[in-house]
């Protein structure tokens, strides 16, 4: 999608980025989805649970799409705009959204849940997850894997060799086991993402704030302008997301 640089950037810079809904990018960017279908698998597990917790729920959009929720359902979120959005979306379904800080502990008692879920948590508090799970309980999540969208990260920040090793699924599995959990399923995939105009890049970087942590249009205007010209000449900017599915159980 070609267009005037200033207009595309201004439109994307003004767009609201609350919640975890990416519909603004429709027709402007695409991302292939993992083959395992986290939404469906998560929904199946929620339907069979009695008490569940969704960690870092964002705006609650993923949890809200579950057809059936357990009798007790809670969710946590740390970013204030998302706490508000998630509460509005999930409260009608009986979900309590709890505002948390950026560090442990989780504000729940030991063995409070038989299922803990999370989609794309920024950090994983394995010891806390193990603590709030009852014996025999399950952690089921889709995590962002190593070097995810690093074509975009390194375009703006330069080489990030050390960061490329973070979020490795083998290391996460080891951390889960160290917390006392048994890893029963682990799957990984790298998937193409395409950005068709510079506005899509700006919107994505504003919304997924850990991609380029200090991102602002003013700070990176020169790089954005160069990328705009690149897209117009060569076509979509292609990056690759990294995802892994992990299921871990607390021995019963």
C-alpha cells in the first residue's frame, strides 16, 4: 500500500493502541498463525477447568473468545489502559480482572487454580505459576520465542546478538522444571509477517512496545522515511515471528 509518508505516519501515530486487538492492521500487514491453534486448544482446556487464571490478559480479547469459562475465572494485567479495557470486556462474563505490578508475587493464594493460561506474556514467573497451581494443575500458554520480529528490531536498533538467545524454549522448559513443573508439550514455529506500508510499521511498534522500547516517530523519523522508500521500491517488509506452545503440569 503506497502513500504519502507524512500522512501514513500521522494516521498510525494517532491511532489508539489500547487492548490487544490488531484489526487496525487489516489490509496493511499480515502474520501467519501457528499450526496448533492456541485459541481452540485454550478454549477446550477452559471448558474443563473449575478455577482458572489468565496471566497478562492484555485487553482480554483472547480470553473473551472462549466459548465456555470455568465457574471461577480471574485475569491479571499490569498496563492501566488494558486493565480498563479488559474489565469492560470480561466483567459481563463474570471474570475478575486484577491489576498487578511488574514483579512477583501474583495476588492469589497457594493452589488457587487448576488451570493457568497466558498468551504472549512479557515475562514468565515460573515459581509463582507453580505456587498458584493446585497439585495436578496445568499451565498452558503460547509464548513469544527467540529473535521474534528481529528483522524489524535490528533495522531500528542494529545487531542484537545477545538478545537473540532470550526466550529460548529449551531454557524456558528448564526454568519450568526448576520450579517443580513437568513439561508435557513443547512446540516451536517461525512464521512470516509482512508490513505493506510504513503506517503498519509505526502502529505495530507503538502497540508492541517491547519491540523497539524507545520507539517514537520523532526519534526514528529518518529510519522510518528510509523504510518507507524501501517498501515502495521492493514491496512489503518481511519479518518472522517466533512462537512456542508450552504445557506444564504440577505433580499431583
